[in-house]
C-alpha cells in the first residue's frame, strides 16, 4: 500500500523519528510570521493567550478534498472558531508544484469550499513548513494559550481518501481541543500524519 501511495504522490509517514529538526510536542511552538491571502500579516505570537490550530493544506490533494468535500474540515473550523480558537490554514507548496496558489487563487478556493478558517497563510518558500516538520496535507498542530505545542499529527485515525470513513473515525484534533479547553490532559498528543507529501 505504501508503494501505491508513493506512486500517487501521497505518503503516510511511519518513520520512528523526524527527518529534520522540527517542532516537538511538549515544547514551545516556534514563532513565525506569514502573509495571508489578503496581504495581512499573522504571527503566532500575536495569538498567545488562546488556542491556535495550524493546518497544512493542498487543495489538489485527495486527502484534503476528502475532509473539505465532505464538510468535515469546515465543521471543525466553524465549531472551534466559535469557541475562540484561531485556525490558520498554511499552504507550503512551492511555485510550480502541486497545490501552489496565488493570493487570488487561494481566495477563490476559500470561497468555493466555504472555508471557515481564521485565515489562509502562504508559505511558498516552505520556511514555516520545515520549521514545524509539516510532512503531509493535511498535517495539524495545536498550540495552547501558553504557546506550547500540545498536539501534532493527522486529523484522525482513518488514513484514507474515502469520505465514508469520517463517520467512524476518531478525530484527534477535536479530542485534543476538547480536553485541553476543559483543563484536562490530552490523551493522544501525537499521531502519524497521513496524506499527500508537502510539495516543498
């Protein structure tokens, strides 16, 4: 299966350790500054004091399409932005690579899929993606109000492109946010990310 996914430009990372230095759960999340699709700048540090979710995305990836086409990602975004959580979608595809978008293209995609994230940030140089060790789309990270990384990994435990699998999946991001926002420990703080490889 892994060979088939690789041939399709997709990957499920199963290595025991990171391929490069990257952000780690239990440590302070690295600060960064990126520009969104409306040319507004966003820094992670400006949101300290609240929960922040970082979601790496590629609109051409079938795994991303699974979660947006079904409305699953938008439901997550709407639920938690309604509770004061900042959700930042990050596109780290390089120019000429799958998933790369201009600000205008990105805004059109956001309108088309009824995106409910706080903002979509553009990282064409891949600087922030590499800083966090983002490997797949989607790949999600949760930062707590103290600036600590409390979750990193896949959105759930069903690494498929089939939207029918969403109903029976354990949504790790939702579970981590619910626990942390209630002052409880996060039971699953990391998981294997799955999806298309980030096109640096």
